[in-house]
C-alpha cells in the first residue's frame, strides 16, 4: 500500500505557479488576427470555439430546485453511490472533488520530496506544473513503449502519470500495458496516476476495474463527456485509506451543491449516455474525414482531432481558422522557461507543432468543412 508522505516543499510553495494556456480562452496576444465574438443574425460568422475537448452536446440540465440553492452542500447525499455505479467501482473507493484539477494539484503533495516522476512530453501541462511546483524531478516520455523503457532503465522513478487517452496526442494505453506499468510502480512502493478525463465513451479501456488501487489513483471528470465543465465536478477513484486522507484535505463544502445535484442526475441517465456515445463517435469520424484532407499527420479520439506537422505550417493554419472566427488549440514549443529546459533535456523537436480541434455540432461541422476546402484551394 502506498504510504502518504506530506510534502513540506509544496506547502512552502517555493516554486510559483505560472498560469498555463488552456482551450476555451479567447486569444489576447495574437496581433495578426482579430477574433469577432459578436453574433451575426444568420449565425454564419459566430465564434466557433473548437479549442477544447468538451462535448458540444450538453446534458440537459433541469431547473435546479430552490432548496438546492438555499442549503449548504450535503456530503451525505448519494452522489458517490451513483458515481460508483457509473464508474463500476465501490463507493468506498470514490471521492467527489471540485474538478479533477483539484486532484492533479493535490496528489504530488502526498509524495514526499524530490521524487522522480515520469510524465508525457505531450500532455495536459497542469500535471507537469503540479509535480514541478511540489519539488519533484520530472522525466519525460514520448509514448507508452517509451515509458516502459524508461521505467525499466531508471529504478529511481517510482511515480508515473498516464493520460488515457492522451490529450492532445489521443494515444490510448491498453490495459495490459497499464498493468505492466503498475507492477513496476508497486515494486518501488510508488504511485501510478491514470487521468481518464476523456474515457467515458470508451469504458472498455478504463483501468478502474483492473487495479486494487494500492499503488494507483484514477481520475475522472464530468466536464468533457457531459459538456458540463462549468460545474467543476470530478472524481478520484482510490484505495479507501487514501480516500479517508483526501476527504480531510478538501475544504468544507468543497463540491458545491449545484454540482452535486446535477452530477447525481446526469450520471444516472443511462439512456442519454448511450445517445451521447453514438453522437461523439459519429462526429469524431466526420471531423477526422474533413481534417484528413490537410497535409498534416492526424490522430483522433472521440472528443477531438489533433494535427501534427511543421510548426510554421501548423501556426499558419491555426491563424487562418482564427481569421474565419474558428478557435483551435495550438501546441508549439513550450513558453515557460522551466518547462522549456526540461523539454530540451528530453530532446523535444521544437520545429514540430500540434493543433487540436474539438468536435463541432452539425452547423459547426458544415462551417469547418467549408473553411478547410477554402484553405486547400488557397494553399494550392
């Protein structure tokens, strides 16, 4: 069983957290392109935000009863029981948290000081920042096969983070590979963190039912699949002993009452879950078909498609879309000095860029297709 060790380095906050770039934020520093957020009457040039991996179809939130607004959040409601049924685990193993971001920042604080942790070179950067700010040494890996090689070659690495499927590369780590990674981490008495924020539409790849959680934590999010990022609700699936400790770390009423109310309802709506899975799978295939016409390498999940290529070309297409009032998520050479030094040590190819586009709805898909065809005609 993993032994929690309070990290005094993190508590002292000697490494300041710098704000990172995220999708869903209007560009402020691109002087070459103006983004028009005004809505045209015919809807032809409204802002089309594809910069996140959040579903364009939102679970239909009903009117919230007045008593839910009036009362303090009730931690003894059945939210975690409903969530345990949805995620196929015991309610003793699941903890509601104020967004998976809370868990991402908290976990490195439980891992002593100066540990070595393996993180994906291309991945959600909040993981890197949380481990870095907690004073740990980061070792980057490129993909799952690379992670296994690094773990076998470096016995000092006792912690690892796997984003499954990865954001933005869309790589899926198969359960059998996760088991191999977990066995290595368990032998070193460390901790494996599996971030399954984009897992809901492919539950067959989830690691929840495959681990005893003695040296593993799985993170889940309500924001992506249900289109409810604004309620800030996530879950940590952990060993009961770890849950007991984490409960004491969450401030009183950490998960707000609206999130708890809506969470119970949406997680219990199995008919909508089936519909949503079908929509996401169909939309991702249609998006992939459109973007495959471009001269980029393409990878996809049920939530987004990522284009990879020469950084200059990726930036040009990103700016072209902005000129069409279409937002996408650009990944280029890291801007943070500390991140850049670590990435250079991992031999990052700074000439490569990535562009992630989330799923549009039906009207958005038509508009994006038109923009891509026009781009191709100009590029010729």
